[in-house]
């Protein structure tokens, strides 16, 4: 078996022997001191990544039996094929482009710099390094953006626009140049730069109102019968799934084990539970609640004229309830809630003493 070279977490070349040797994937699913932390600390503000993760969770829901999607692990989004015992991993780097209408290979190969002036790996080199770090386990690399790519797909021709490409689609001469540049940057042999399963995609996820796009994907999933029930509130479902990723993304504690890392992820089971909650969710309007109250009061034979007078104010009260700046109405509601709670507490105490329960004030 030939010797293989991979890049370690600190950028140095490490020799490996054999195609199937190395640590199991679970032991690699943890943070390391050499990991980049800038994205982790900034994740609270990067809502586009949250929506991308939500879209990924919904799209994969109908295609995978199990998964765990983790935010800010090595890259912006990582996904493994099992929430308990993963065997393969995908790494997604998600970048918005609001300056131009496309990405070029030169931009993806441009190295960055820290505040100290120290150079950092280019976008492509970072992704390729994940494949080396997780060798020999299968990995898929993704660079996703809101715009497409201008790639040299034909020899001697100008770059062409594409929205969904495998890096191996690039013409031979440019691919050789790309492989050599990545090998120099990672300090490995060119033969060890594997560019298969490296995808460049335009997500279609808009910068404005991304919830509508994700809701559309969720509605399509429901129409295709890939959910065990019909989902009637796709917009609410999309927002709830994205909110789950926002909560997971806020948990940026250092994870020394896969179990600790799971707290930063969202599993397929969690997504299913969220969608069940959405389908079971029922929200009554203020008017419906008041109508139910009057139905009960009528059944209890309260004074007709008093009830009739109160009913005539229902529309006005409902309108006032929508005005959150109405301090007087708020004070009345708070007072009524206080009386109700006090009445319930007294009723419970009275019942404990063996007395007959009073009428329920709610």
C-alpha cells in the first residue's frame, strides 16, 4: 500500500500508511485547540447560515434515514449520516456574496489574514484540509453561496457561468494548476489532493425573506408524501426549524467528545418532533376565546342584560387587545389575571380542607 499524506490540524504534513487505518469517525467528531474560532464567536449574527442549515435539514429529511447537522464545526455547517454512530461526513462552507454576481477560482484560492497579519488558508484549502483531517473516512465538500460561479470548463475558452458544479468539471489544465496550488498551501504532495465530491453550488436561498424559500421546500416535502402527515403551516415550520439551529448555534462551548458536540447539532429526530409540534399547534384568536366565555356564561344563566351589554363590546375589546401600547387595558388584564390566580389558589386550599369546590373563575 502506498503511503498517504494528510494535513494535521496545525497545518503540518503527517504520513499515514494504508487506506483503511486511522481513528474511528466518532473520535474525530470533537473540537481541537488548533480549530479556527472566529466563526464560532460570530455565529450569533450569521442568520444566513441558520437558514441554510434549516434548508439542508428539510432537503435531507426526505433523503436520509438519520443525520446530525452541526453548526460551526470545522466549517459553517457539517452533517454526518448518523446522530449516534456516524460513518461519513460532509462539510459546507457558506458565504454570501453581495459585491458581485459570481465567484471565480482565483477568489476561492485567495488566502486570508488574521488581525495579527498572519496568513490563513484559502477557502478551498480549508475545505480540502477537512478531507485530510478525517481520512480515511468518506467526506463530501461543499462551497455554497447565494450567487453562481464562473469556471474554466473548456480548454482555451472563457470561464462559463454555472450554478451547480463538481470541481472535477473544471478543464484539465486549470485543474492541474488548482491541484498544485492547493498542494503548496497545505504542504502535501499533489497526488494527495483529492477533488472528487467537491461541489460548488448556488443555493437559491435569498438574502431577503429566506423563510419563504425554506417554507417552499417544506411544503414540497409534504406534497411528496415524505412526511408522515400533511403539514398545513410550512412557514411556521420553517421558522421553527431555523430557530432550533439558531439555538444550537449559540451553544459554542468547547466540545472534547462527540457527545458534547451533539449539543451544537440538530438531528433528524429533532426536526421531526418540531414539525409534529407545528402540526399540533392551535392558536385561538381573542374573539374565539371571548365567544367561548360567553357560551359558558349563558349556560350558567348569568344576567341576560349584563351579558348582552358585554357582548356588544367584544369587537372593540378585540381591537384594543391588538394595541400593545394600551396601558389601561394592560392594567385591567393584569388585574383580572391576578384575581383569577388568587381565586384558583383559594379554591385548591378549600378543596384540601374537604369543602366543595367553587365555580371555576377561568
